[in-house]
């Protein structure tokens, strides 16, 4: 699948960072490459490879770093 054509996906080149405020209603999907994800106040290091996803479980600043040229998708759950 050509992930470059997937609407809403973001390319993150090797060594680049993405910092944003996330919350428990959001999820990240790694479409290609390898990503490292961390959240403020969370001692875990989350490593995502192509096909993996992670549900953010706290509100606050999150940092996403690419260990390889990567493509990711950030999703927000719709509330009823």
C-alpha cells in the first residue's frame, strides 16, 4: 500500500521529532518505519513498528520520534 496517499497521514523522517498535546481520546498508528512515543509523566518508552498502534492514556505533552523514515496516523475518537 502506498501510505503517501493515505489522507491525514504524516511523514516523519529519521531523527525528526513531533511534539503535541494529546489526550486519552487519541491514538497513533505507525504505518511504516519505527516510532518512539513518550508522554509527560510516563516512564514508559513505547516503540511502534509498522502495523502497531498506541492509545494515549493521559492528557499532556507527547513526543514522537522517528527511528527510521516513517509515516504515522493520529486518530481522535468521536464521542457520541
